[in-house]
């Protein structure tokens, strides 16, 4: 489902520049930033680079949850 929203012109321009550099559309760039931002707020102790890498791994299907075993 898609919903139209209004965003600041400066945010749109920044998203457009980054989207072009990273081969995304502007809406997908804004979604990407929102996902990273939400994950960062939900996990304030994690570095943003780790959050970005985890999201990338999940998208590539390379993410496997780690299971702890008791010895």
C-alpha cells in the first residue's frame, strides 16, 4: 500500500541525491532511511553501521539468527 505524504523540500533534495548515487528511487530512499532510523531508535546501543549491515544482510537473505547453546 502506498500513501502520499508531504516532506520538506530539503529532505526531498537530499533523498534524490542519495537515491541517484545508490541506484534507488526517491521513495525507496526515504523508506530506507526510515527503516534505519526506526531500528536505531529501537536499538540505541548499536552503532548505525551495524544496523545498516544487518538490514542489508536481511535483504540479501544472508541473515541467519544465532542460537545460543548451553554447555
